[in-house]
């Protein structure tokens, strides 16, 4: 029960490869479509089951009457009611969050999907590799880092002191800056609106005031303006998930569900590219040309490992 839900997701989606053995026929268009549907449909189920397992709750099975996100909420939060009715505001929020997270160019996990997929392995194994890449804190973990930062700051009046430290090079303002966007991340703008709607249902997340103050000060500060640092997609999403009662361990899982459609679309595009070959970056060795070594008969004996 104490396994990380993302670890459960990575291994269980990889295991699907052994259930659907026809998935290895990746150049059969019909079979490829079938695995695509399966992957997009099964990721929320695996995620929901991983969550229920981690909190010691019985699994809640999919309900075909519900929407994609409504059904996901059912698999996460259904208790003893006979029919789960998702809250429309939360359902809509997940819809928007899932759309915003569906694809985003050649990020680390998408590159992993393409790199691994280029060996012509089945899509379940390739998605397991992509999800493993997303598990890393530099990729799928940024919204968790934002929450930890907000908790560390603790209150609105400590914000100026924190900003000062960031400007002195002591740490970063998490949820700010982007490798590609050098302006306000358009996704962050939408997520901020969604946050307001969600908080009306769940109650206001007390960390929101700290986040708003951070954003206000940073957007007026020369350090951030000069470096073109604006809030990114992760700045508000963690606050939303936390106010819904979701543990931080689930954040990368919530990212993996919608990103599966992006991974699979990118995988198919790669497969159908007639110029695509197996991914094989070349390496230029720049290490030592010659290295000293001690011949085996001159080496000191070491005691065998017990
Ligand atoms: C996302 C990120 C990796 C992009 O980095 P990048 O485009 O390569 O930017 P650089 O690392 O070249 O940084 C440029 C300058 O801005 C500063 N900077 C970048 N992001 C910063 C941040 N979040 N807080 C404070 N300073 C930051 C750098 O220290 C650097 O300053 P310098 O020119 O004085 O050395 C980076 O902005 C970051 O680490 N952000 C915080 C983590 C985060 O939110 N990640 C989720 C991304 S969706």
C-alpha cells in the first residue's frame, strides 16, 4: 500500500503489453487504433486503481454512463453510493486540465516515447518508458515543488524575503520560467481561472494568497521582467489538485493520463514517417586518450564480499 502510485502506473501499463500480445503488430493500422483506444481508456483506470490501492480502498470500476473525466472521478472518489455523480465544476476543471496537458512538443517524456518507440516495441512498453520519464521531479514534479515552496514560505508577509533570496541565487521561484515560453504561459492563464471555480466548491486553498502575492511581486520585479520569467502551467495546478484532496504523489499520475494521447499521437506520427530510423544519437568521445592502469598481477587483493 505504500508504493508510489506513479510506480504502480509505470509498471502496470508496461504489464498490459503481456495481456495484449497483438499490440506488437504496430504497422497494422486497425490494431494500432485498438491499442490507442485501449491506452487512452485504461490509463485513468490504472491511475484510479493505483490511488485506491494506496489509500487501502476497494477499487471502483469504470462507469460507461459517465464522461471521460466524470468516470475518472468515479474511479477515484466513489464511496458507498450506488451511482456516482461527479460535481460538474470539478468534472469541467479536469476536462480543461486534461486538455491543457495532452501534448507539448518534444518534452522529455515525449522524446522517451519516440526514442523507445523507434525500436518498434509495442506501445504499452513505450508508454511505460514515457511515464517513467514523467515520474522524474524535473518533468512531472514541478507542481509538487510549487506546493512545497508555498508551504515553506508559510505566509503572505514572508513573500518579499523569499523573493530576495531567489534574486540572490538561493533557489528558484518554482512554477516560474519555461524553456520555450518567454511570456505568460497561456496554459497558466486558463488554469488560474479554473482555480477560482474549483475553490468555490472545495473552499479556498490557503496557499493561494501566498501564490497570488508571489506572482504580483515577481511580475513587477526587474529581475523577473529582464529574464522573461512568468508563471508556467505548474504554478496553479498543484493548488487545484490539493484543494480537491489529492495527495502530491498523485500529481504526476494526473499528468500521465491526458499526456497519453499526446504520446500515442507522437508515436504514430513517428512510425508513419518514412525517413524514421531507430533513435541512435551519435557520441563524440572527449575523454582521456590514454589512461594509466595497474596490471592485474600487481593489484592489491580485496576480501571477497560476504
Ligand atoms: C523551466 C526552467 C528550467 C527553464 O529554464 P531556462 O529557460 O533554461 O532558463 P535559464 O536556466 O537559462 O535561466 C535564465 C535566467 O533566469 C533565471 N531563472 C530561470 N528560472 C528561474 C526561476 N524559476 N526562478 C528564479 N530565477 C530563474 C536563471 O537563474 C538565469 O539567470 P541568470 O541569467 O542570472 O543566470 C527554469 O525557468 C526553472 O527551473 N523554473 C522553475 C521550475 C519549473 O517551474 N519547472 C516547470 C517548467 S514547465
